[in-house]
């Protein structure tokens, strides 16, 4: 079979398998038995047996690129995947991505700061903290018309998820503001958009009220590893973050939780954060991967910018160990070129935040994003309102019954 014939066959397989932006799996168009040696691919059942290819052991990325849900990852396994060669991470992250997602579909989200500045927390990366002298000034919560008009504008611009962030530690003593937010959720959900909030710590009653209002997801990032966390935040514990995530999950709301790289953490810390996320009772519905944008006046203002290769390691590793999770290329994207962003999408990212700002930091321009979509052949991912917690839990319980060494985060 000629190379031209193989390409034609591959294109035909893609056209047949693609169906209305739904998750699909590409057919293998060629194997080692049907192609010249230099085009031959390895047998992609690496967990069944370890092979040698080109005189080298298979990478950890290759060995774990099966696309199956697991909750018993060991740190050593994740570390080995993370340190696989970049080219291996790109290839195998892309392969796993195609098992559960349309590789061209990228969700566009919009994040609005509905209550800016004056936060009592001491997160060293955040210009909204009242502990630091930055250009961000404390403001009251935005009026209803401002928020709803922003949501309508976001939908008109192509966003299918609207996220609202408030610079609070928690909702204690904020009953009137919380009531308004519940109203925002109902109104925006009625626009046929996914709705996400990040409002600090929640109690059970608040989580249930947000669920009843139609909240799709709640964002509560871990930020970094348990070990490095005290060097970044002292006003809220790691366990308090995990407790909020647990309350969100128990209320039946999708969990959105990720972190920030470039805080001065080590590779081991990055692996530690991914381990905590991937060994939760159910994987987060989405994992934002943020690259620090250092802001003048914060303790981390001198941090060096994150390199795209570090983002790729995080994204591809997250994709391999949490194959059904949305991986969101989030803050810091503004520093990456179109080609660098393409590598992030190739490695497994399938969501971006659009709009001129992400809370208070700069973001990519709308026109630049649309040009990137055109250049790369990306298509907007439709909204999804399914909370797949039951399926995750069923798989998890099955593994526990079979004697797996599941670890709760």
C-alpha cells in the first residue's frame, strides 16, 4: 500500500468516525505489518506487555496511554509520565485525547470578576489580596444588569460556559450577595450556557442552593501540592480546599479544580498536585492549568515566566491520567504564541478562556483567538450539562471491590 493510499484511508476514517462534535476514536489506518519500517508504529497495548522500539524502552507516557479511568495512581507513576520525553507526551497525550474527545473541539469560556479586590486571603500570587499593594482596587459586587449583559455578550462571542468569580474567603455574612448570585446562576443557565462560580469556601446548604439554581460547575483550585501550599497561602488550609470540593461533589455539582505553575514550586510539587486530583473519588470534570502571570506588588512579582514545555508536561500528563476530564488552558495563555498554544491543544487541552481579562489579569484578544481557531482548524465545543459523577463512582467502586489500592485525596 502506498503512502498516498494510507493518507486517503486515514482521511476517510476520520470523516466516517466524526459525528456532530461527539467523542470519537480514530481508526488505526496503518500498522507495522502494512507499512515500510520507517513508518511503522508500536503495538498500542503497552499494558499487556513491555516492548522495545528503536532500541529503547517504551516511555511511561506510552505505557499508560490506554485511556481508561483510574483512581489508584501512584506518585511514582505520574512522575514517570511527567518526565517522559516531550515528543512522547505530545503523541500519547494526543492519542488519549482522541479516545474521549473530538480533537478539534475547544470550549470557549468567559470568566468575569463580579466582586473584585479587598480579599482577606494572603495568596502570594493574587493582586486582589488586601495584604499587598497592587493596582487592583476593592470594588462592590457588580449590579445584576452588568453581569447578565456580560453573559449575553460572552454567548454572542461564542462562549458556552460563563464563570463568575468573587474575591472572598467564603460566603459567611454575605446572604444578600449570595442570593443575588443564585439569581445570576438561574438567569444565565436559562441562556443555555454552562454556569460556573468560584466564591471561596462553601457549606452544604450553599452548595445545595447553587445546585438547585442550575449551577454546572464550581471552581476551587488546589493551586499547588500539599507540601508547597503553606509557602503560597497561610489563611486557608489545603484540607479546607479539599473539604469544599467534597461538598460541591456531594451536592451533585461538577468539580472544576486545578492549579498554577510558576509559583516557585518543583516538578515534584506539580506531580503532587496532579496526584491529588487524579486520586479523588471521582476525577474533576475540568482541570484548569494556569501559568503564573506575575503582578507587581505581589510577593511573586519577580517570578520568571513559565515556558511552554512546562505547560505541555502538565497538560499531557493530566490528559493521560484523567482521560475524560476537560483540560483548560487558562491564565498565562497570553504569553504563548499561536504555535505554542497549538502544541498545548495537541497534548490534550480542550478549553480556553476568552475575553480581554481573566479576573484582573490580561488575556488574549478576541480577534486573535478567532484567527487561531481558523488557522488551526479548531471548532467551538458545545455546552454540556451532564454531570458524570455516577459513572465515575461506579468505576471507582468496582475497582475497590476488585482489590485495587485506591487512595482518597
